[in-house]
């Protein structure tokens, strides 16, 4: 149909508007060893599905081989990242670690002496930065919906009971990521969007980003970043290249390895054959999920994906709004 034809023009004909000095290099699927037929079949299946895709970009060997936007979305428009924001927050932690501003073994309470509850229970005292990074705080249920209505999110988080020993039980907790953002702001004096600008965004050629803030002017961390599709691709490609970009070591290779490898399993009680059938059961890293076939991903609600596939030397990104 005309929609698919228009999209395929975007996918397989050089996008002259994108050929700026900072654009990623473009190629074609077959030139990089990928089947264009397979990409077309995916697009046809997506077009017949219930899913509302907004954009897609596929990179192989560092080159964009397929890209497209569903109207009214465009290459020059930012898209909200939802929880894909978390991977950028963890990267801010990694950069702060590399600068000696903190370690992943630092105790969370050490950063918030004025926001602690009257009684600091042993589990709260034990809580480390690495437990925030791996979603293993030990709170249950996720306190995010309630705390988002508080005036001081850090104080409300620290007052929420920790029921399980930190580091032992996975529970998705967006306020844990917010706490990482607050910690970066504590140790650097900058919101993470500002801290990341000269260290990550500018080297990668990412501009125009913005990030929601809490009532105290701290970036929300776990959600709220807005960037363009190609910006997502740059971030994924930088991880694929072990932290390098244009010959510069933007992020330490050791942090890329630490942030992208398994830290905790969501449902350890499941039999292995069930785990083998699901990308959700491959485990959690530092604000990223493991996938099957040795891949990993930044993952945001409604279909925001930055999928890094080292074995294929490929990155796939998507934006969407699908419940």
C-alpha cells in the first residue's frame, strides 16, 4: 500500500536530509550482509498488527541500513524514552565512577544525611548504589506511584520499608533509578542531563535533548528523557563499540561490560526451558535487560527499544506507543 511504499523509500534510498556532518554513515542491507526481504517482511507484519510503531532504525557494522518513521513522526523530532531513560542514568553513574566521585559499593544513605528516617533499619543501611542499578533494592511493592506525589522524592524513598535483603530480590523500581539521578546531582552539583552533555551527548553528536525534573529540580532518571531516533542508535552503537566513538573512549570499556552483563534474574524459580523462551527472563543488568542470543537492550514502556547485538555487530532501535 502507499504507506508501506513510502516507508520503504525511507528505508532503502539514501536519505539526503540525514547526510549531515554528524549523521551516522548510511549503507544498504545487502551491502552489510542483511536481507532486505526480511526487513520488508517485518514491516508488513508490523503493519498488520495492533502495534503502533513510530520509528525504526537498523545498524550493521556501524552503518544505518534501514530507517523509517510513521507519520506524523519524523527524523528531526524527539520522542519520549520512558524507561529507556534508565540506561542513560546508569551511564551517568558509570562516568561519575570513572571520575572517582563515587563507587557502586557506596551506601545510599551516605548521600542523603538530611533525608533519612528517624530509624535507619539494617537493610536501609546496607543498601548500595549497585542495588539501585540492578533493581534489587528489596522494597515491595514498587513505591514509584506513591512517591511521585511527594514533595521530596528521596526522603519518601528512604522512608519506604525495605523488606528483603538488598541485592537478593529483583523488583522493577523506577524510583531506584531516580535515586541514581539524585546521587549524581549530589556528587557533581549538576542535573544528569547537564552532567552528561559534555561527557556523552556532545561527543556522540546528540543535541536538543531534554529531561523531566522532580519538584526539587532533579532529573527524574527512570523516565522523562526525550531524544531522537538516531540519538538512540548512537547510544547503542557506542555500547556495541565498548564505549568508543570516533576514536574517543567516551565511556570506559570496563563500565560497558559491567553495565551490560547479568546481575540478577527476575524469576529464578522458573524452569530453565521457560526462561529460554523469553527475553524477559534473561536477567537484568545495570538499567538494561539481557536478551536471548547474547544481546541486551534498553527498554521503555510502549515499545522504546535500543537493542545491542554484539554477535551480529548490529543495533536495532524503535519508538512506539503500544500498550
